[in-house]
């Protein structure tokens, strides 16, 4: 017998946020089963999980996109000799 699951859809724009708590600390979640794998292969719908509230939801993504968006690290100030 099939088990019913609550499915939540979130749509990421340029800013990826959890649809529940609006946190930007999200990651792509592991796909569970053949149905979720088919969704990602056919219509690029992937599961994501919020690191703050643990909400799992689906949103459109790009194949091969990293689980966690790259963080921008401020560059260290240069210590050029003054002279």
C-alpha cells in the first residue's frame, strides 16, 4: 500500500529561502525513491531541506547544482609594503 506524504512546494528565485521560516540556510536534500528521482530527471524538481527549521520541500533546480550554494568569502586585505 502506498504511503501518503505531505508535499510542500517552494519556488526559489535568485534568493533561496525556506518557504516556512524564510531562512537562507538551505541545502538540497537526498531524493527518496523512484518517484522523486523521476521528478528531478524529467522536470528538474528537487527536494530541499532547511537547516534552521528542518522543513523539507520541493523546488525547481538545475541538474548538477551543488547541494549548498557557494558562499561568498570576503577577500583578506592586502598587506603591501608601504614605501
